[in-house]
């Protein structure tokens, strides 16, 4: 279990690694690698509806495809190539140069997989599948990955040169073999050049709006500033959803759970935050007075049962309405699936819902410990109080107890009394 | 002898609802999904068929699991007690304030609703406690609860 903890801590680096291509294009405060991996996985799910692909393999490839970036190789060659061609549409000479780098990237991945003996073979297989585009799922994901880059490039439109934006269009059309993806790109082109009114296919227009809304999860910072973490060091909602997805996937493998449902649920569990922002248990407790708030933040808010139920119903109503508003853009089987998964998660209706909800309590604890170790967060004891109330699954209890040993005994993290 | 699963009445109802949903709705949805997957062609190379069969395997597995749990479930009705047990509602003092937990099975636990599982560290520590007891949930970070009332 300690090895898995280290694996997850290293994976967290992706939440704070800006994507090189945007940095090279001069974008300030760019998305992180984890942001991109979240959105690629989410888009893979959206676009694969009715495609006949194996969803388990597709989602897992998406979650694993950039894990080599945890220990990035020194990429002088790559940087030179990327500077000339940020959209990854390489000529033969560039391809040959980059082909040599795949060995270095694979060596990087191996460094991470030392901490994941149980999953090493599987993750390697998924990563190689994507890198060498072997399976139908990998081919499809390559196209989705390009579209994700294009969507982000359009968000950054004002900050990047037209010739660079054009490269992203070229890349997307190059890899999109699927009729549905090509049609989507055509609609996106109409949207980009002529606005909403120019899009002939109204279903595609609504999907475009939905995707740009969901993409905003990359901009929504989680409320770590309450814990003293500087805003520029705070992870985004997309970063968090990415690591919950990976954690839930790997931890669910020793349970009798539907891993596809687990991954999908993890991806969408905070989707409504694009409308309601991150709602925390301190929203009704904080006064704005820093001295008073510091005291409130040291403990969990305490209420009697009826009050707890009332507060919960209020939050659920807001979140449910936000989900409905978002999903009304794209009615159909995908929207129905998202809503049902959120209800499973929120109302703890299924074993997958109960499992992911618990992982969603542990992931912030792990992040809090990482921030504390870096000297960025102050008192984080409330995260421990939360898991003591929430966690009941045997393996997750063992995971939490291993976390306790790892940080407080092995890493000598000081526990500060209230 | 099969292990009994302790549940409150609400917990039993929750599992019965899940069982009904799986046997009356999900099972048929999955069968339809398999039927549709066959339309994608040769099933030996058919990824959607594999996906659908996986889902069927989970659904049927969960149905069997629930059948066993429901057969061996023991419902603990709420009753007045001097001692914290399944179904008790406990008012505690923690950090100088009052908090309240209902002690339930894992299936129905939701601390945001005030329902704590007997298998969670807090639930485990509260079980068997009496009014006036001060219990500590152990680990490096300790949480202390004083039992004020047991409803």
C-alpha cells in the first residue's frame, strides 16, 4: 500500500505541471497536464457513445496516456520540434527524431511504475498502445486528444498566433477518421468563424457549448486558500477529478466493482461546479473575519441531525439543478448516464457510488498532506476528522492507516495540536 | 453458517430497492445493450460486445451478492438503550460543540446526513459507549467525543 501511496503522490505532480506546448506558445498560467488528461478522458467518453469501442480500455488508456510526464525526460530535441510544431503534426524528419525519444519516455514511465508493481504491466500496455497507436481505442483516443488540444487552443485564441491555431485544426482533421468526429470538427469550425448562428447542426452546437462549459473545470480553483495555500498553487477542479479517477480506478481493482462506472463517476462528480462553484462545508460558517475563521477551519462544523439533513437537502437541490441545466444542453443517453451516476454518487445508491464517495474524501486528505509537507498548508487535521467519519471500506481503511504511518512516522510530519 | 449483515430498517429498504432496480430494470437494459452490440459485427473482434458482457457480469454478480445479503440480513430495530448500538442516535460533545450521529450499516452511512457506519473509525469507537463516556478515535490525529445523550 505504501508503494501505491508513493505512486499517487508522484502522479499528483501532473496537477502542477503546466503543459509545455502552451508555455512555448507564450500562454500565461496555462492548463496543467492533469487538466488535459481529465478533459481527454471525459471527451473520450462523450465521443465514444455508440462507437462500438471497448469503453473500459478507452478510458484507461486516456487516464494513463501521459503518465510518463511525472518524470519528464530532458527534452531539448522535443522542445525544438514542439516550438516549430506545437500541434504535434510532424514531418518525417521530426517523427524520426521523436521516435528516438519514445525510449526515454518509456524509461520515465518505468521510474513511476516501480511504485505500482500490481499495475505495472497493465499501465505499460495501455501507454504503449497509445504511443504506438495499436488498437481501435488508441486510434480513437489519438483523434480525441487532438480535438482536446484544439478546444484548449480555441480557449487560448487571443494569446496564440493564428498560424499556431491553424496547426491545431490541421492536426485534428488529420487524426479524425471517424465520421462523427469530422462532423463535429466542421461544426466547431463554423462556430469559431461565424459564432452560434453559423452552426448548421444544432445538436453539435449544444455539444460545443457543453464541452466549453465542462472545460471550465480547469479554471475553477479548489478552495485551498482557506488552508493558507497561495491561489497560484491551488489545484483546479479538473486536476482533482483526474486524481480521484486514477485513485478510484486503481483502488477499485481489489473490489468487486464496475471499474467503468467508477471512472465515469469520478470524472463527473463535481461537474455541476461549472455553475455553482466549489461548495464546501464551511460556506455557511465563515464570516470573513480571519481570526474567527481560522478557529472555525480547525474543526468540522458541528450540527444536530435535523440541521445536517436540512443543509444537505439545500446543497443537493442547488447541485441537482446545476446538473440538469448543464445536461439539458445535450439530452440523450449520455446525459441520462451522467445524471444517474451523479445520483449514485450523491445518494450512495450503489457500491460504486459508496466507493467513489469515500475515495473523494481520501484524495483531498492526500493533497492536504502533500501541501503540508511542502510547507504550503497550515492546519489540516479536519481532513483526518472527515475520513474517520466517512471511510468504512476495509481496503480504504487500510489505505488511510498506511497514509497515517507514512506521513507521521516515516516522513516525520509534525502533528500540530489545536 | 453465513455471516449475518446487521442493518437498520432503512438500510434493508435501500438494499431491497437496489435489488429491485437491478432485477427489473438494469438487467434488461444490459441485455438490450448486448443485443445492440451484436449488430456491430463479429463478436470475436467486438469491443462493445466485450464491454456489454462485462457490465452483465457485474450486474448478475451484484444480484447474487444482494440475494445472499438479503437472505442473511438481521434488521436491528431502533430502541431506547443505555449503550450505543446499531440504530442509536447519539448526541456528543466534540470541540466544545454538540454533534449528532445515527449509527447505521455501511450501506446507508452518510456523515453529511449524520449517519455513521459501525465500520468507520468513529462508528466503531462509539459502539458500546454509555452516557458520560469520553471516547477517542485513535491514530496520530485524535478526535475525542463525550457522549451526552443516547436517543
